[in-house]
C-alpha cells in the first residue's frame, strides 16, 4: 500500500503485506469463526457424535470434547483461532461447556451478520451483546438452586451430566461415583469458604481392563517398584523419608586418574567406597525411616545395605509425585543426606508393592493426610482410556466447581430457552438500535436447544415451539430429554449443571464474538519480512483476505 506525496509513492507497509478491511475483513473473520463453531456443533449433548482427528504424524484421537477437538484442529485463520481461545478459556475456568461456548459464539456472529446487513454498526451490536450478556447473567442468578457438599445424590447427577456425551456413557455411574468420592475427599474449608484443588487427586490411566475396574485408592500410587528384591514388599506403619539427594558416591566431573599399583590398594579403595555408602545408609537408618523414596539414584551397594536393614526403597522418584507424596504423608523433603532428622519423616499406615495391569506398582495408603487420593482409570484400549480420562476430568472439575460455589442450574437447553424469552422481554424495554442486538442475542441462545434436538434426531422447530410454550407457562426448567425426545422438567430428570459453566459460557462467547465484530482491518505481514514470524509461508494464513477458510465443514 502506498500514499502519494508529490507524485512519489510512500510505502507505509512492507511490500507483500496483505491487508483487508471494512466489510471484507469482517465477513471473512465471521465466516472463519462460524466454520469453527460449526465443526464442533454436531458433538453437543448426550447424543452428539464424535470426531476422529488424524494429525500429520498419523496419530488418531477420537473425541467428543469440544476443547480437545479445537485443540487438535490445525487452525490458522486468526479469527478462527479466537474461537479456539474461547474453548480453551472455558476449559481452564470450569472444565465443561466448551462446545456450548463455541457454538454460542458462532451463532452470535451469525446473528450479527444479519444486523450488519441491515447497516447496524458493529459497535452498537457489540454494546447490545454486552448488555444482553449482563442481563442474562442476572436472570440466571434468579434461576439458581443451592446445593450442599453433602448432597451426594445431586452431586452424582451433576457429574453424570458432565460425563454425558463424552464417549464414556457405559461407565457413567461408575465414573460419576469415583469423581464425587474423589472430590469430596479433597475439599478444604478455610474461613467457611470451600475450595477444591484437583491437584490433590492423583490420576493414573492403565489399559487392559474394563472401565468398571477403575478404582479409587485412599492414598498415593506410584508407578515404580522397590529397587532391590530382598527389600520387604510390604511395610506397615511406614515412616517415610523423602530424599532429594543421591545415595551414591559423587562421580567426579573431570576424568580423574587413580593409580593403583597393588591389589591391596584396590581393596582399600573399594573398601573406602563401600564404607562411605554404608555411612550414608546408616544415616538413613538412624532417622528411624523404614521407607526411602529417593528422587535421585541409589547405588547397588547402598541398595544391598538398605535391604539388609529391611528398608523399602524406591529410586528416581518423579519430581511431581514427590511433592504430592510430601503432602500426603506429612513428610518434609530432605535435600542433604547429612541433615536427615526424625521430624522430617512422613507417615502412612501401609506401603505395599503390588502388580497392577502387569506392572509393579507401589501403593502408599492410610496416609497421615487423608485428603490424598489416587484414581486409577482403566479401559480396554488407549482410545477408551483417553475418553474415560477426559470424562472423569470434566466430572471432577464440575463437581469441584459446584462444591465451591454451591450453585446449580438445570440443563438440557432449559436455561437458554428461559433466557431467550426473558431477554426478548428486556429488549422491548430498550430504545434505539441496541434493542435489535439484544433480540439477536436472545435468538442466538436458542441455538443450544435447537442443536440438542438436531443431534438427537428430533425436529428442532417442533421442539423449540414446545419448549417456549412450557416456559411461557412458567416451567422454567423445561428442557429437552434427548433420549426420549420429550420436553420435560430437567430438574426432575436430574440434568443439572453448575451455574458457573453457564455464566462462563456466556462470558466467553460474548467476548469473542464482540472482539471479532469490532475488527475492521486485518493487516498481515508477509513471511519474507522479519515481522511475520510464526506465520506460515504464503503470507496471510487461511486464504485471507476475503477467502473462505481452509475447512470442509458446511456452514
Ligand atoms: P459441552 O462441551 O458444552 O459441555 P456437551 O456435549 O457436554 O457439551 O453438551 C452439553 C449440553 O448437553 C448441555 O446443554 C447439557 O445441559 C446437555 N445435556 C447433558 N446431558 C443431557 C441429558 N441427559 N438430556 C438433555 N440434555 C443434556
Ligand atoms: Mg459437557
């Protein structure tokens, strides 16, 4: 691009820079973002389909999880990437509702397109959307029901709703149950405020058994066996030393040469080394420890002495597990072998090595801190286990959120239908063009029940009409049972979700849609210039400007 100055062109942008602006930029951004939303749309709800993703290396992932699909998709278009961000934020914040957020953002953009065609200015649409979103959150607050941490039946339903449609249905009850028990055992209360740190739940996956055989262990599980076979396999009343130092003689950094001229000298040298190792072991024994978890190596000779003392030892303990182990057993990690004291030791009722899924595994149970739990998820194949893991993680996130907030809403499209109705009433009270945007927002929300119906093989128009009429009659929790095809009270069906999943979905969808709307100029540096770092060759990715994004999903 160039401006004219006294007949001389003045270049502002590097040659090769691609630029699109105004309507053209808007259209292409909206189109790209909508294509992404459409890609995940068919996965929404319990009857949603799965996607099979094959990466450039030929690795296959089969999933129904919106966040995962978007993560795996190799998306280049910058506006489309913003939708991926939506799903990511949603996943980080609440762990569920990712598809909902992306689909809603797509629909908000579709409605915005219609308004743009009617010459409504993008900033007005953005302002209207924001007003609508704020109002919607207030209305949602009024639909909330409280739940207590002790209401196990309800927590199970919440976990169940989160698991639905994640390719792990057949083990839904089992997983929901594990998730609820696991989360409830790690809840902390400080100043009356509950919090759940999912880090306290240690997750392991193992193939080769059915999902039903997944189990929860009150304690820790480590994928390691003891270092020496003469060590005991089982230690009751374990006093555990967590050592972050090697039980080996320091190997010298430089090539040192030791001149040994006689057999005596060699023996002396070996004796000396053995004595040093023996001293190290003595220090461990003196502390009263009968279990040693060492983050570094343990020399063969030291292993022998440890075994002789009846100590259970593991070497090269994973760092991430080490800190969890410290929390679970109440141990202090010791960094220097000369500084071990009895007060550093942790405690567990039982440390035991057992085989699991054909591998030697160490179980540390009846820990000092009962909050430490491990869950072992099983499945026949890698793909099954992956789906089970995603489903379980969603369930624990959602149950955690509910315990922290104590607030629930009904699901199955019921909140969206209610919000749509109420927002339309609200729009009628507004003057000016924002009214149009608020109405558009209200209509966009109906994409959720409509998609649930479509994916369930039901007639979306019939079902939407039925839903609206129920809501007009005051049944605020009327939603779509996609299994039976009936419009019923979702609360009674037990299809319930945390309030936070819905508010976060509203927030992230609104934010991304308005952000995309407000862009009227896309300037992309060419990759030949130093500026375009990170951009693929060929300048603007995704066939910009004005082009269709490189995707095969129908609009
Ligand atoms: P997301 O990634 O948005 O969580 P899901 O595929 O999990 O996508 O679908 C979530 C939607 O499905 C929510 O609107 C939820 O209320 C609805 N849903 C979940 N279980 C049921 C059910 N048994 N009947 C009807 N709707 C359900
Ligand atoms: Mg979900």
